[in-house]
């Protein structure tokens, strides 16, 4: 394996691994666990009251990444997803086989089980992939959709393709040693406190799934209104036009999707630009 390709893969994994906020304190704890739903792939807690909004975090992340936004945008019933195996949770059914597709189906099943009527979906990074999958494959279950800093083909964030990065991910995920290497690296970027590290094997297989994912053919099937927020270093930087063009081309199949660049931000827009992020979410949910 060439060193440059190996570093590219590890860089992709590192950028997809998300830093977490501190855990919800007792005063901020979600008001209830989700009713009428048992799952061995995800858990859900519910906070607030009002129209339903499902919040999906990314690779290795805790549901706590939404803490600031939930506080800043009241008036909704938020369903906070946690993917099993991430952020110190037990792997459950995610402990073997594919992760991303089955988790998307499980979130769709949660919507049905709780009789939610066309909730809004907001997903960050891998959560954006999950949200797009649900909106494309279960159109009647989604009222509107916000994707936060994720392309239909996740490998495109790193200048690669699903086939290129996917073949390398295949090799890394084909052995216990490779899965431990990949999962351990990404896990270091995703965990921020002792006892909450993600399961390396679950992380490795989820990363493998993302490297092989291309949702561009699914975009025309998304009927829900879509907003895509994406990070740029700022409109005056050389990278800005390239990033904007990449998102425009990548989402060309999503007719009517509104693309909104968020300047002076990294991948974690909710941390880097919290006021702007909350304002975008508030506008999205109110429209």
C-alpha cells in the first residue's frame, strides 16, 4: 500500500471522527426516553415539546453535540439519536456487519413506531448521510431535511471517490488488525473524556460503509425540502470557491436544495459558529 494513499485514508477517517461536547448535565437531561421503541442499534431520548425534529450525530459522536442548538432553538420536540457503539455506548447489533444502512433503516422504524408525522431530520456528517438515506428511501416519513457538512459521496470531502477510498477501506476492514487500526485512529479523534471512547470495530466498519457510499443516484428521490449547510474558511479565501463548486456539483441531482456556506468554520459548524448555526436551524424549522 502506498504511503500517500494510506495517509489520505487516515486523514479522511480523522476528519470524519467528531469531537464531542461534555455530557448533558442533570439540569439539561432529556425529559424522557423514547416510547414504544426498543432497538439494539440506536437509542433515543426526547426533549421539549412541539413539532418533531430528529437529530442525528456523526461518526463516533454523542447526541450531546446538539446541546447548544437545542437550548438556542426551543419550541420543538427533539428526538436525539445515539448510534450504539459510539461515545462509550455498547455496540449491540452494530457489533457485526454493516452499520450505516441498518442504522438508517432503524431510524425510519423509530419514526413509524412512534407515529411521528413527517418530522424534520437534521444530520451532521455521517448523520447527514443517514438523513439523506432515510429521505430518499422512506420519502413519506420525512417532512424536511437539513444536511450539515456532508456530501452525497462522503469520499468527496477528501478529494477521493467511493471506489478509490472504498478499496483501501476494504483492505483495512478485512482483518481484525486493520479494523483495530482504523477504528482506534478515528476513535481518538471522536472521544474527549475517559470512559466514552467509541468501539473501534464499530467505527472501522462504519468508516468502511461511508467510504463505499454514493447517494448521488438517490438524490432525485428525495421529495422533502432540503437545506445543506457546509463549512468554508471564509469567502475571501482561495479554498472557498472550490468548496462551493464541489457542493453545487455534488447536489445537482437534488432539485430545489438550498446550499448555504458557513464561513470561518470547520467541520463542526455547531461549535465554530454556534449563533449562525442556531439561526439557520431556526429558519429551516420555521419555513
